[in-house]
């Protein structure tokens, strides 16, 4: 995923948290300074959260050259 990509949040493990996110969101920051990459996302309701890539799904995956 890259800056500016539109993403949806989805979790099979924490299914109740799916209701806390207003899809879609836009990636506004990428933090790869730790062992695991994190993305800062601004959601449709203007909430900003920091997410692991396993919970984010690009809306237009064919546009992305890099894989998360």
C-alpha cells in the first residue's frame, strides 16, 4: 500500500471492531521504522487510527505494485 491509497478495514478475529470503522479510509502516513509496518488512516468519518497491514484491504488492489 502507498500514501493516498483507499482502504477498507476488516478483521475476522475482532469482528466487533468492524463496526467501529467507517469505510473507506485513505492512507495518510506509513511507519516502517519498527519490526512491523503500521499505516495511519483517516476514515470517512474523519477519525484517524494507526493500523497493522493485516487489517487493511486496498479498494483498488490492481493499482498497487507493492504488496503490504
